[in-house]
C-alpha cells in the first residue's frame, strides 16, 4: 500500500491514541508508523489501514549521514502524498530526510504539546497546523468499535479474577509519577465504590514495575486486579466497563475513544490541552494540595453509572 497519508508517532499509548484520532479525520486509509503493539491495536479497531512497527524500521538512519534512499525502510513506507509526523525530538533535518525517503509531496511536523499560553486542546492545535476546519470537539463525537472477539477475550480474563458482572476499572498509573495520585488513594476509592458497583484495579506495565505485583497485592487485599493485559484485551476490558477512573494516561484516552464513560483525573498536566476525547468524559483536576477528594470522584462515578 502506498500514497495517501502516512502518520509517524513513536510515543506512548495515550499520545498515539490522540494522534490516531487526528489521522482518522485526515483519511480513512491513513497508514501509521509507531510502536508495534499500538499499531496492531489501531488496525484491529479499524482506525488505520496499515501499521508499521517503528522499531523494525531502523529509523536511526534518518539521523545519520548515509544515503537516505538506501535506508532499509524506504520501500516500506513510501511513496506517500502527505507525511504527518510528531517526533519528541525536533530535528528538522531528520524530518526532511524522512520525507525524502518516503517521497512525500507534503510534510507537516506537529508539536508534541501546545505552547503554555495555548488555551485549547492539542488536537485543535494540530488541526490548525494541518489547515483543517475540525477541532477537538468534533473528534470527541466519534467512537471506535471494539471487535467482539476482543470483548469475549476480556470477559474471560475478567472471569479469571473471580467475577464476571458489572464493574468499574480503576487505573492508578501513568507514564510519569507526577501525574499520579497514590495507589492507596485508589484502594480507598474502591472501598467507597464497592457498595454500588464492583471496582477492579487495572495495573499496567509501568505500575507493575514501580510497585511490584507482591507489594500491590499487600496494598490492595481483596481487590480484584488485572495485571498488564495486552492492548487488545485492554480495549475489550474498557469497552465492557461501566466506567473507568484514571489519570492523563493511555487507558483513559483509549476508554474515551471506544465510548466508555471516563472520570479523568488531572494532577500535574493541563486538561484543556490533553483531556481524553469521547462523548462521556468528566474531568476532575487536583486542587492546591495535589489531590482530589475521594467523595467527589465516587459521586461522579455513581452519576455516570446510574
């Protein structure tokens, strides 16, 4: 497959979800270059037509001095009409070399984050840079359909934890510790919610490494836990949940994209820039003490699950 829109983003899950929300607005046949498992998630959801694993392309060549046309990836990613990329490092020459490698007629380099004084969402800024007339609110109205096979697999995974009824997913992690409320805060929230709906703790790879599974079990005794599910299972779990609670992080962005009700907690990042985009999202921002009242979150969950 060649031509059309080629999007490149090597970032984390949440960043790539927002990037994919932009790609689907640009073209139904867009191709994505990024982390392999994220690419498989996006193709399985029908968001992009093709995904190419960033790590398998030896992309370091774009930062070297060799003939870019001899790069091992050039035949796999080109030609394309429009190259849209979002690299964490802003190396203009690397961007130019990559555009040359894939024969792009037009190249657009997007910022990873908005300027501090920018008052709107990152996707609205991207739309402006791309010359498009849609904004983040337009993106929020569309949701992704999760395959039934993924939902069934997620239910089987849930049954392995000892239950199969309605549940709320609580995700205490994020890529940066500064974005997070303490794990103990989520344990207390689970106790607050248990009378209304079954809370299930979702532990991703970052939290698994940060806390350790044995320590998590000690800190959250009696609380059902899902440890580092695949992204396909994660999409299924999120789509089957009554609601999710989490920070500015990948699972929250994915939950919003598949239409799940989301209570999104912002501790150190700005919701006007990075809030999850979906039809059922409530944002709560930490106060001056860097926390959010458990009672406030519990009431938001109850309101969204009535």
